[in-house]
C-alpha cells in the first residue's frame, strides 16, 4: 500500500491509478470511471458485476442517468431521503457512463453518496469515481487499512499524517486506528428502478419504505 499525502492521492486519481478511502459501510476501491477495467483486473472480478459510481452529491451524479422528468423526480426524492447513506440506486444510464464501469452494458448504473465526511470531501475534489469493496472477488470485504495494506500494496491511500489532519477538521474526531474497521461493515441496500416502482436487489443497512 502506498501511503501518500492528500495532493499525491488526488494526483493518483487524476493519473487513473487505483485508490482507496473509507466510507460509511466498508472502504472503497476506486478509480476514474473510464479506467474501471483496472478494478476488474485487480479483484479478478466477473465482468457481469457492474461497478458503483460514488459521488459527493446527487447533482454530481445526475448527468450519469437519464429518464423522463417524473421518474427523475422520484429518484431524487428517494435520494434526498436517504443520501448521504448506505443506499445504492440502480437507474437508467446516460451515455456519460463508460463501458468500463458496466462491461455487459445493461443500460443501468448504480449510484451512491456515502454518509462519511472524508469520503464526500474527497469525492467533491475528484468528481464521481467507479467504486467497489476492497477484496479479491468472492472474498469478504476488507474493513481495515492494515488488511488493505497487506493484500493490495499498490493501492494508493491517504497517509496517517493526512488522516490526522483531515479527520479532526471534518468530524471533530481523530481517525480510527489502521487496524480497526473503517465503517459499519454492513453492505448498502440496493434498489433498482423498474420504470414504475422500486425493486430491492439487496437488503442492507437501509430499510426502504416504498
């Protein structure tokens, strides 16, 4: 694992290198959307499993989906109710979504805004990133920075000094220890828009009233 200052971490994102950051669920493995194939290679991930596009706000993610105004209003209503939070919305994809995120080109894209101040701080600066959990495909998600370091030494993460500066400014608290879970460990709930209603694909941390 390459521990780097904030500016070098942001530069790594711009160079389409793989990075990791904490979220409210489990740490994210992330990359620029057009370089999503790097995640598939590192994780040995099946190309039938799309990546999630994570952003800091709904407005940041809005260009990646398309639909009639009444549908968009329903999407935004649900997003406003549960974002930031552990809810992934699977919506019709616009032509802004690169094939590297969804190799099977199913016409949809999963979107999420994490309820984690550091994650949103970083995403505000990078723009939306293609993300997934940090693990080999089929293995449990890695929840600590120590485990990520041991398993994926090439992935860029923020240094202890950077975290020690950012966490107090963003949360008023020190960062969690590197050998402690960085989030709840619970997966996000995944809901797909069917064209007229929501279908729950995975029940996770958020219980929807739909």
